[in-house]
C-alpha cells in the first residue's frame, strides 16, 4: 500500500509520501512516490502516486517524455497555462496507459489501480490541489476540506480531521502531516519510511523546501515519542467512565 | 459498516459496539450488535457482531434457539464447560447459516460476510476473548495484543495501539474505547451512535455494568470535546518542522 497526503493552506501547499511498495508481504522495497516538475519563478508541479507501481511509473514517464520529445503543438506539464490543464494532462496520461496495459492487466486478474494527488502553482494562478482517479477524471480541493489523502488513509485521518486549519503555518502543517504518518506507520506495515516531503510557499515558485525523512531523523523520532507521551498524559487527565 | 471493540485486561473484559446498519447510504437504521447470555454467578457470554445483518441475526437466533429447544445431549451456550467450546458453538452456528443461505447469497452476488468478537467467563476458567471468522474458525487473544476490533477498525486503532495496557482499570479502558469510537464516528458515516457497552469484572459473573450511550450522553459529549481540546494543546506544544 501507500500513504500520501496533500494540504492546501492559505500560505501554500504541503505534500508528503511514504516510499514503501510491496508485492505481497515478502517482497518489500522503496520507491519514490513524490515527483516534481518545476521552472523556477514560473511553475511548480507535484504529483503523489498510489496504486500499481508499474502503472504509476508509466504515467510519470509518459508525462516526462512528452516534455522532452514534444511536438511543438502538444501541451505539456511545462507549457500548460493552468493547473486545471495540468490535471487534464495527467488524466490523459492515465487513460493512455490504460489503453496500452489495461486489457493485459485485466487478463491477469490484476486491477488497473492508480490514484494521484496533484498540486502546484503556475504563475498567474493561486496554488491548486487535485485528486486524480484511475478513470483519468479528477476533483479539486475546496475550502471546506483542505486536505487529500490516498492509500492507507484511515489511520491518519482522525488527527487531520481534528487539527487542520487553512491558516496554519507550513511548518505547523508539516508537523501535523508527520503525526498523521506516525499513526499510520505504527498501525500498518504496508506504509514505510522514509517519507518524502515538500513544503511549497505560495508565489515562491520554488521547490527548495524539500526533504527526505529517514527512520533515524531526530525530529521525527522526537515527535513520535513526544506525541505518545502527550496523548497518554491527556488521556490520564480525563475522568474515567463509570457505569 | 460497524465498529466493535473487545479488550481483555487483567481486571476483566470490556465490550463496545455501535448500532448503525446500512444498506447503501440512503437506508440507515439502528440494530443492537451486542448480545449477552448469562447465568448469574456461573457464566457470562458476550458476542459483538459485524457483517451482513441477516447472517449475524441468524447466527444469534440459532444459538438462542438451541438453548431453549435443545435435545438433552446437545451442548449449548448455557451448558458448554469452557469458552473454547462456546467459540466452537458459535463457529458451528456460522457454518450452519452458511449451509442454509450461502448458495443463495452467492447467486445474488452478495457476500457471506460476518465476523464476531466473543468474550466471557465460565466458572472454573479465566475470562477469555476470541475473534470468529466467516469460515467458523477463530483466534484467541493473547497478552501481546489485548484487544480485538471488527468492522471499521482503522480510524480507532492508533489510540488503542498507543494507550492500551493490560493493567488498566475497566473505567479507564472504557474511556479509551470511547475515544477510539469518537475518532471513528467523526471520520466515518457508516458507524453511528448509540454505543452499547459492557464492562465485565473478572469473577463477578454479572452483566450489571452494561449501558447504552446515546448521542446526548453528557460524559461522551464532554469526553469528545475535552479530547479534541487536549489534542490541539498537545499539538501546539510540539515544535514545528522546519526544512
């Protein structure tokens, strides 16, 4: 499985993705699920992927190939003028891969499973955040629900539901997302470290706030320990239930 | 869906079950999913059920009918001498229902889905806790993992993973289970109030600590509010993540 989160906040976007892939519990490896395309000062596009690794890789390779080998009249991630157009390009790439591999996958009783979180900013627009489905269609985040999750989303949802606010600072949101990951990592083996994270400040058109958080990352270790302690303290402070 | 939890602690057993059933999102109703059979001073048997409601009701009706209409040589929930025997009786009832309804369900492309948490104590034994599967087989809880969950288990698992200790008082465990329910109820519409709860003290052979917690229960409302506040405070107390 996978766990990826995207947040759209007043100050920018936050992206995080685990790196575990598995074909059965006895075949586990690490693959990057956070992809970035950028043109400093002009556009930043980030894609988080979950699902069949062959499918997600094919979609990402297609999108990248179209940039380098584009016929002059083809719109690519680097020439699209809005994030809505970018979402349509990703959707088209999903459909293209389905047209190539879908039948053979179905014949092997393998599902064509793939979901993306797409976010970024193109000069002239505000930052935007989308979820793209296996059918190639998509939704865009609105203010009522400022986050998207794909993969093993249930363990880490309660903390996001309770704490997320659109006016959070990005560092605060990063802390929140890492807590959501910590809950998921503790409860589900199919999600694993390291975690790739990108904080995008509105109008920065820069990807410099990007980091890979390894198992031994001191902040993450301390966060995990402190959070457990604080939860237990908070728990102890509430009166017991008596029948 | 459903959410049920059973805990086996040093001091006894804790059971909780929501009451929502739904056939699609436009057909929601309340059904009790916590069943109790007891003989004061001798035995207490509790069953929490999740899955196809027709199947779980059929299993419970069979088990109850066997008690009242038993041939003298048939072992029932009220005559079994160990909880292991009780678990086998429940497993047999599941198989009996499958033999009756399984084929017709399959023909309608409906799954024979059912899972139970079974717990209790029979005089002469310690309290025991089991999970029974749709195949009628089962596992028993050991000290390494003192709780079982069925139904929508993921949202409420992180708090159980972090806080459960076998030496908890039952009132403390009840508080923990209600927090686990609160997280689930907030994030998933298919789990709904009221919650049925039973606290069983080892060697009490009594079911008097049983309660239905309604939406407007003052303890539950306060718990939910206080927990959200404390989580936000705990969250604010931890330093932000900076890249």
